[in-house]
C-alpha cells in the first residue's frame, strides 16, 4: 500500500503546483525550501535554487513524521 501511495505521488504532474517558500528563507546564504500541497496531507518539496532537480514527494504520514522530528529536535 505504501509503495502504491508513493508511486501515485510521483506520477502527479506538478507543472501547475503552487509552491510556497519556507519562512526560514535566508537571503544571505540563499538557502530556500519550497513546499507544494499535493492534497490529503501529501507534499512535494524542492530547492528553490535548483528547480531543475526533481522535487521530493512525501505521503501525509511521512510528512507528519518529519514535522514531529523537527519539533522534537531530531535534526539539530
């Protein structure tokens, strides 16, 4: 089931996706992450300065786990 959900996300056309910049964008180091809502809690994430790279796509469960990890300080 998880593989099917992931395949469905990667099959989505993101041409008209609405990308939102991170509120942590740093204009001096030019680091910026953009996120697009894919529906149902799923998201796509890309580097705004390397838009030629394919965006990563996360299911609602994966995105929620990542957000919990950020809030719990797992990445700092």
